[in-house]
RNA sequence: AGCGGGAUGGGAUAGCCAGGAGAUUCCGGCGGGCUCAUAACCCGCAGACCGGUAGUUCAAAUCUACCUCCCGCUACCA
C-alpha cells in the first residue's frame, strides 16, 4: 500500500520469470526478458538503485524426462541450455546484473535454508498421500510423469497442473484416471509420506498482500479468485532424484529420495541471484540482504501463466521464512504470430536465434515488443507489423529527426550551436521526462516509448515550423537557436529511449560527442548541454524493404507447413484472387448444395489394407453426454465379446436416450484415445454432417465382422 | 465447453482502474507544403453516434446487470 513513487531511497530488484532449461528461446520469452530489462533500465534513469537478476530453472520433471530420453545427465542437459541462454540474452541487450541457475550452490544452500526455516516455524507438515506409481516401471510418477483427468473441470491434465483446462495447480494424488506418461501404463496410487507447506494459514496475509500489490491488474485479480475458492496446502516434495534434496532428509524416515518441488527452489533463485550479485560487487555497492529482508522494492515480471506461483505460493514462502514481500508483479500477455497462437510444436514462432540470424538489430524487436501493446495485453507479431512499426516510427520519426538535426548542426556549426535552449523546447523536454517518470510508476513500458517518440515527433514539427535552412542566411542567430534546440531534443530522445533501445541510444550519444554510457545517465541529464563539437552523423535506423518482408513471411509459412505436415491449409488460395471478395462473400447460406462433397480418393488400397480394418456390428448399450463437451458422447457398445467404451461426436446430433438398443457399425481396432478424460476404444461409423449412424438392416449378429 | 483477453473512424491501437466539452496515436485515403533529412518530414481534410440492451448519474467509451460476437490456449475425427 501507499508505496513511495520510484525512485525510492531503498534498493530495488527486478526479476523476470526463470527460463526453463528445456528448449530454445522465442519471442514469447523475449517479451518478458526485454520488458523486465527495459523496466530496470528505466528505473536506473530515474536514479533508482536497482539490480536486474535472473537465472535458469534447472530442475523439474521435463528436464529429467528429456535428459533421460537423450541418455544424458539432467545436470548436463540443463547446463547446456543454461549456457545458451546466457549467450543469447546479451545479444538482445538484455543485461542481467547476475544470471545464475537454480542448481548452483548458492541456490541449493539458500533453498535448503529457507525450507528449514519454514519447517522450524511450523509451516511445514508431513502427510501420507496417494502418489501415482507405475508398477511396471517400478517407480513413482511425480508431476508430469503422470497424466489424467482434472478433478475440477474434467479436462485432460498433467500431474501438477490442469494445463489445458482450468489452469489450476494440482496437488499430487489429485489427478483422476492416472496414466504413466513414460510407459503409457495405467498408474496406481500408493501411500507415501510427503511434506506440505501450509499455504492455507496465509490466507489473511495474502489477501492483504494482494491489496497492496502493484503491477498489472491480472496479477492482482486472478489470485483473489483462488483465495475465495479456498487455499490448499502445497505439497513441496517429489519422488525424484533430480532436484534439491529436502533438507535433513538423509537421516529422515521419509526416505532419502525426496527432493523439493521445482517451484520451491525456482523463485528462490531470485534471491540467490541477487546474493551472487552482491558477492561480486560488494555489499557497499548493492546489498542483497537489505532488499530481501529489510527494505527493498521487489518487482517480478512474469508471464501470465505463472501468476499463481508468484502471488500465492511465493509471497507465502517469503512471509513464512521472514523475507520481504514483492512490491509488484507485472504479468505480461502472450505473443501471437500473425494473429494465431504461438506454438512451438507447430513451429509457429519467431525464434530468438532466427531473428538474429536474419540480421535485425535487437533494438528493433525491443521497441516492437515493448510498445506495440500494453504489458498485460496479448501482442500480435507479424513481419508486416514489424516493418510498419520500424519504418514508420523508428526510421521515419526518431531516426529521421536524429539524422536531419545532427547533420544540419554538423554542417553549419560543426556541432552544437552556442545558444541557450529555448523555453518552449525546455518545457517540452521536461514534460516528456515527466511522462516517462509517470509511466515507470505505472509499469507502463509503452508509455516510455511513446513519450520518447512523441518528443521526436515534436522535434520534426519544430524544425519544420522554423525552417532553419531558410534562416542560415537571413537570420543566422535564429537558425542557430533552432538547431541548438533540435540537438537538445535529439539528445533527450536518446536518453528517454535508452531503456527500450539501449544500443541505438548509445550510438546517438556518441554521435553528439558525449562520453560514457547513456545507460548511466539520469532523465534530467536530457536537459544538460551537449558537447560543442561532434563529427558527421550517420543514419541509425534503416528501412525494412517490402521484398524482405515477403521473404520472411514465406519462410515462416513454409516452416509452419513443414511442421504441420500438410494439415488443413485453408488459406492456400489460388494466388491472385481478390482477398476482399472472399471475405465479403462468406455469408452465402445455400447449404443444401451438393457440390461440396469430398472428391473420391484416387489412391487405391490393397485387400490386405482393408483386412487391417476390424469393423464390427455392435449394439449400443448406453449413451450419455460427456460433461463439459459440446458434441461428445460416451457410448457403451456391445461388440460381441465385450462391451467397449467409445467416444463419439454425436451429442448434439442425436437424442442420446434413443440410442441404447440400436445397432451400429464400428471400427474396433482403432487405437485408444482419450477425449475429455474419457478413453475411447473404437470408432462409430457415421456419415455426413448430421452423423447419420451406419447400421445393418438384416440379421447380422452383434460382433460379426463387416467384410 | 473451460480459462484468459477483447469488441472504439478502412486496418491496428489509446483512453477506460481514479466517469465531464462527440475521443488518442500509427498505417492507409485525399489535398497542400517544404526540401535540412532515409521518396523522408510538416500542415489540412474525409472517416467512429466508442459491440447490443437496460440501468446508475446533472453527466458514461469510461460504473452496474444481462446479451451478442470475436480471438488465444485446449479441443469435439476417434
């Protein structure tokens, strides 16, 4: 509550969600890291003492599973990714004061210490729970090793999270109909002693905490709902080898193979990484203990998918262990690509390395990602929009203003004319500084960019309005005044834009002959007089040509098509057709046309192929709708030897109560599948949009084969 | 269907959380200007009754209720 505005006289720390050491980085990740980096830089320009820390998230089941599949040690596997991340971030001008990982000694020790404290303070208890166990593989199945049905919404869910349905965090033992994700075997539940963190005891604290939490509104509102629904205690141990051992566990009767749940040690990395920073620069320079245990402004930038961890579990842990609470949680929206969801499996993504390999400057992407939509908003990325943004705002407005002003100044005055800045321009710059300060305090990155861009826009207007090129002869003094103002504006834009385009700002900084790093100066320095002399300036932004965009779009489409492997490609129209036309004509409702029948397949199959299809006559014994699904029905079908459970998409199309007793035809050797958590063991044959059920009309007995 | 986000001039977006002069910015269209500048930049014009309905209020894009539609994730071929 009632937090002071930034800058405060306390140290701040900015963190971003830990990248999970399990795959390549894409612009979805980058948005968060760039956003947090920009915010941290912006804080610095306000004069706030701050540190930007992060680290790789090394533990957890996916790392263990994937490492196992590749036959490598999980530590080695995760470290490979860690190193790659470490190399990638600076290439986007994302500069951490410290970048560690959760498996290093600092984090391991600190995690144990914090858990020990929680335990000693009575926030942890032990309970026997049912843990999924794969009898065939003879091992327990923590988290994502098990899949099943969400007990809350009935969706298919992972062991630790209802990732596809209600997004809830699931406790071990909660998932229904568990199946081992390693072997595909049905899992059984076994009794096992685990440690629980008493989150429920923090209900009151968390409610209050959320009232005072800054950042984005989704990070404040979503957890309120969860609290209202009742907080569940949190199982913080897992039956695995890969992870941080539960402290003091070796001589504990709970067994020595329990490790801490990854979500315990992951956020602690925020603290550990800060600590490592202090260890490197000294506590005089930056004191991690002060920030985390005494007084400090902790700002977490995360993706909106991990709000729960940062607004429930994490603050409860901090409170329970005697640490400071976060001041702000800023949850970013997702990135979509050409209007559709980013999907790594379908290769519908812009990869970090790919972007760099295309030769684009990192600041362009930084600008795009931070200024295209609000932090909380989902932002669409397309190469077209990227081009528009870069060409229009960075090249046309900012770059052009920078270049024309400095070039004019260089040619006529060999630098900054010796005049004083006019009152109008000074006020304008002061206004922009105020806007930036306000934006930072509202966690509004776009606002920062806008303030800078608007100032550049004003610069263009100002130079245009005053036409110094006409004045150099008639009224040289006036001309010098105007250019003096323009150089000042150019400098101010560089300072204001530095959080977003640090490298470009630095270049301009050097072009006007300034020493040192623009990253180190404060906003107010935007009003300081630039050096008297500077060299001929160069252009800082280049246009992206249309051909280039076409090429990039093609590449992207090809890649997606390759990954999707010829799935429905609705959009592949016959080239030059008028796009508008097809759009406007979609309301043709003449549906009874028969010319939309699928063409007959040309490819013939062999008799043997046909024999592989085991099609039988069956009788529907029972039919009921599947809860939560629009069209799916669960059927029990007598196929002669046994009764099969089959899922069919006919709920809307048939009166389910009339189905029992009816004969039908079904493919019985269809591979089993799970839909909405219901296993389907066969495929009912039906024709047409109305799912007209196939059946027999003679005396074919149930179980007879169709041939 | 669940969860999340959204519905504002041709397209994309801001404002809405802290309700008050018919509303932001960018792209595009039209007209004009300038020539210092990366065919850039500047000025002007056209164009939205701010998804619908009902409320609260002196006053609503901005608050409340209901509704419709859209998008993302998941997914309904099994």
